[in-house]
C-alpha cells in the first residue's frame, strides 16, 4: 500500500457552532452571509471599511483589506474574540466598467489591490491558523466563466483570484484547510450601482443576496470546491 497516495480523511466543521470571520461584512452579500451564519448558530466577526457592522455579529472590526496592518489586526481580533477560525469568507470587492484603454492607471491599480491582492493576502494570512476541516470561501464571480464587455480590469482581478483559489485548495488540502471558489451570477447587492469607474450596463434582475448566501453555506456543508454560475440554478 502506498500511503502517500491515500486521500486525507475529511474533517467537517459543525456549522451550527462555527467561528466565522467575514471580510466585507457590511456589503450586500457580506451582510446576508453574516445573517445566515448567525441564524445557523455560528459566532461571527465581521470586517469592512465601515465603522459599524451589519448587525448580529459578536464583533465588528473596521479595516481596509488592501492594508497589511489592517488585515493582520482584523484576523488577530477575530482569533481573540472567537478563539479559533472555522470559516473565513471574503466577500469584499468593487467593480468598474469601461474598456481597459479608458481606465486610468490609478483606478486599475486600486481595483487589482481590492479584488485580487487583498483577498489573496487574507487567504495566506488565515490558512496557517484555520481549524482542521475549516473553509476559506472566496467570492469571485460569473465573469470567471463568461466575458462581459467593459469589464477587462474586473475580470482580470477575479479570474486571477479564482485561479489562485484552485492552487491554494491543493496546497492546503493535506493540512485540512479547504478553499471554495464561489462564482455567483449577477446578484442584487447594489455593487453595480456604485462602480469605481464607468457606468454599469443594464443587467436585468439578479439573484437575491439572501439566496446566494444560503447556497454558499450549502457549499460549505457539502464540501464543494467550486460553485459555478449554473450551480445557483438550484435556487430557482
């Protein structure tokens, strides 16, 4: 028997008693994820640039995901408050619209920092301190699977993050840390109404943040690694 080829035993976190940290916890989806977690009995710490949390959380820590000192302060505060980290959700992000040649370099850099560098750094920061069987949930988006005019910068950030999640899932599999890439289609979070640059096209009706949050928690319970746009058809 070649022991090094054996699949590691799957360890599952009890969602009803999970210690959860939500980055972007005051956004439309982050607030829904927090409310869903609290309803399931989880203990939640949230973080965002806002000085106040979404409600229901044990602790809210104001911080900027693009700043290393803020990321470290948030994670340290969550560990001190909860004693451990079972689930970390990265729901922070911004969007922008416009062809790449029309995007200023400073706006491009800001979006890459918020949508790619910050979340990637958070993953690397929390992975060593997660409980065995814990899950890092990263919201990328449907742009990973299908292109949309005028979203070159946004797609580059999200597609890069999605590719990194797949690698991190393999890197940390043997230490019992799971990474889940979540790619929801257009969701009614209000994000497209406040782009960093440009104007959103007509997107039509989107999914509710509450239903997307429910599907994400289902993915954690099922040990899914990728939740693609079509996987949200279960909600209809």
